[in-house]
C-alpha cells in the first residue's frame, strides 16, 4: 500500500507520446494521463515515501526519451512523518503559487556586464 501520491506535469515530444505513455505504464505505481495539451502529459506516482517518489521522477521518468521537463503540481503525504507529527498532509500547487508578480515599487536589477 502506498502512502505518498505525487502528481506531476511533464513536457513531452508529442510525436512520440504513445511510446512515452507505454514506458511510463511499465513503471510500478506510475499512471500517465492526458493533461489537455499535446506537449504536456500528467503523471500520477504512488510510492511508500516522498523520497522514493522523487527518485522515481529523477531517475526513471526524466530518463525516458521524449520527456523534457517535469514539475510537481500535487502531493498527498499520507501517514508519512512531517516534521515531528505523523498525519495526512495534502499539498496542491497552483499556478499562482509558482509565479510571483514583481513589486512595482522595486527598482529593476541592473544587468551584469563583465568588464574586459
């Protein structure tokens, strides 16, 4: 039984989407799904711990030909210790959480130009 569920979006090569989906389906605890854009694929990962889910993403999913980038959008950490407490923890990462609007009162940073 898995305690951790991670949902990620992957940027993929659309021309080989079926081969990518096939490779992902062979990995235990991994379920690919449509993300509504031909250049993206949703992937659900179930693992006993967050560390094992992370290893699956970095060592196996990112190594599949045609997977160019991945980013997490959802995590459920059931029964995994978070700090000193053990509980069900759910995190949903929304687009507004990923991007920060620039503060209009701040001066723009000067460009770095190396001196010869």
